[in-house]
């Protein structure tokens, strides 16, 4: 299987300028500029935003994903002009991808009707689900199962965003099942 743990940095095209707002949003509050594991740090930003009270409601999360996806397409395409193809500096795709992992997990909870696990009930279930989802999303984002690899090979803002959405789909399914098991078997007994 062809995957990479660390993205290399592309040469910067100094002639292309990117506005401060594009840098802030596209780089996930500048986490994209961290010299190693910028995608992981970007995902941490996504997790921290998810933990903000109210953000994890189904409708707020859904609207944030839709807005983030379209903003991500535009902003990542602007950053590609300066930082090259699939730049490590762009992590809005990881943030939106992680949020989509949560949304898929929510849908799975409703579909399967897990009575003992609902990530919207309290902070402990939300944190459990958030951490498990974070881990699975990073794994699937690194290995890029089909069709994520297909989108990753595209040199566009749409491709940058879509490979993470596909990875998030796989991660969301697995995260909801594993979170239910962890919560039901272990954590629920401790809180």
C-alpha cells in the first residue's frame, strides 16, 4: 500500500500572495505551518472546535461542514498557487474531514440505535467519541483507501477536500461502533 506519514514541504512561490484570512483559515489557525505532522495538528484544532459546547449539535456541525467544505475548496486552491500541490500548509481539509467523521458517527448512532452511547448527551461521551474518531480519521487519512487515493491524486482544491471526506466516511462508521463498545464496556462504569 502506498501512503506517507509525513508530507514534505514544497518550494514556496514568492510571487503568489495569499491573504491573511486565507492563511488563518486554510492553515487551521496556522497549524499547517508547524514543520512536522501539520495534518495531525490541524485535526487537533478540529477536535477542539468540536468540543465547544453547542458546536456538536447535528445542525451546527452539518452547516460547519458544508461551509467549511466550500471555503476549503477555494482557500486550498489559493494556497496551492503559493505552496505547490497538496501543500502541508493546508489543513482545513483535515478539520472539515474530522467534523464529517463526527457527523457520520452521529448518523450511525441513529441508524443502529445505540441506546447506551449518544455523543451529544454529555461531555464524557463526546470526548470519548472525539478521541476515537480523531484516531481513526488520522489512520484512514494516512492510508487513503479507495476512492480517497483517487481524489488525493487530483491537483485541485476539490481533490484536497474530497480525499479527507472519503477517509472521514470510513472513520465515522468505525468510530461509532468502537466508541459505543468503549463507552458501554469501560468508561460508563467509571463515571
